[in-house]
C-alpha cells in the first residue's frame, strides 16, 4: 500500500503543485525563528539538543495521527491511505522542482536576469550573480532532487508518513538556517553546522540510492567512474559529501545531447530533470518489486 500512496502522492503533486503554495517553507519560518533565537550563544551540546527538539516537535502531530490510525486497526484502509497520500503530497517540495526548472528555462530564454537570479537563489540558498552558470545549475537540480524527492520517498518506505515528514522538516529547518545565514552569518554559524550534520545523516542513504538510480537511468559507465573517482579524492566527512557526489554523478549520468550545433543553455536543465524523472521511475519499479515479494507494506 505504500506503493499506492507514493504513486498517488506523486501524481497529485504534479497535478496541483503549480496552483497551490501550501507546501512552501514560509509555513514554519516563524516557529524555526523562535527556536533559533534561543540557540544563539549556546554551546555545541545545547545546539544539538535544541536542533533535534526543533526538528521533532512538528513531527509529533503526524506521529500521533499515525499511531491513532494504526491503533484503531485501520492500517492501510482508506482513511490511512488518504492520510499517507496527504503527507507524501505535502512532503514533496517545498515547491515543484519540475515547475521551477521550467520557470528557470523560460526566464533564461527571455533574458529576465532578475527572474533568473530569484530562482537561482531559491535553488542554491545563496545569492547568485552569474545567471548563466549552466553547469552549476545542473548540479543544484540534482541536489534539490535528493532533498525534495528521493529523501522523502526513502524515509516514507522505511518509516511511513512519520519518516517522510521527519525528512521534510529537517530540510525546511536547514533551508531556514541557510536563509538567515545570508544576512547574519555569525548568529547561526554553529547552528548551521549542526543542522547540516543532522540533515546530512538523514540524506546519506537516499543520496547514494539516487546515484544508483541515475546510473541505471542514464550513462552507467560514466556515472560509476565519476562515483569511484569522487570517493578516492574526497576527504569530507560522510554526512557532508552528499551534495557533491550527487551533483558529480548526476551530471556524469546525463546522456549526451543530440544536437547539430552548440547546445541551447535551457536544454541542459531539462535533460537533468528528465534523468531525475527516469530515476524516480526506477525507484517506483523497485518498490513495486519489493511489494510483490512482501518486503514493504
């Protein structure tokens, strides 16, 4: 039934995400700000404990609803299925990545530098002044796919709606701290490091499984050669290399463009998004196979 919930959640997300803005990160900004203010000047241990509390408190309602539905004996009956689909829908975001890529390409083609700057700032989490960094844009699209799609799907399969919501809140918290750091880096310097560790730990497995999906969906040899090369050269802690390795392998796995002349700048982001969609299809196919053999519920 997790397979059905995932498929329905993905379909719902693609159909209505452009019309709704319910999943945007501003929902939790005020809550995060209250907690982050209290963490200023605290030592490392308190920052870790406070960040974990900030992460877990929004999970309590979903945990409670999940437990109530299970204790009522209706696991994977219609009410629970609707609950799971709703959680997946709200977790796939905070915005629709495919729509943002389309918007980026349209604004880039229209020479709207201000619009491109706004979208890139949303992608990267920092101000971007070079609006034609197509290679960097490709990389950040793969990084965002881990945060918006693959992490949610993985933790939903592992822990159900609670896992998906936990991962989503960790990403929203990280994004809020990054946003504050743009204007006042010293106020959240330690908190940013701690939040990156927490989110990095949650992202580690989904990022590696996403890499496998990219390799199976695109240029397999180049993808795994890039992965091996990165592993041999990188000296980052395990939780900090997620973005770099996903970006590296994702770009390597992209099929070569079939063009007569120079490739249009807007073509590369579209090709990256197409690879992500194919990798998602591979994931769904694997989850379907696991369901047939009784490895998921």
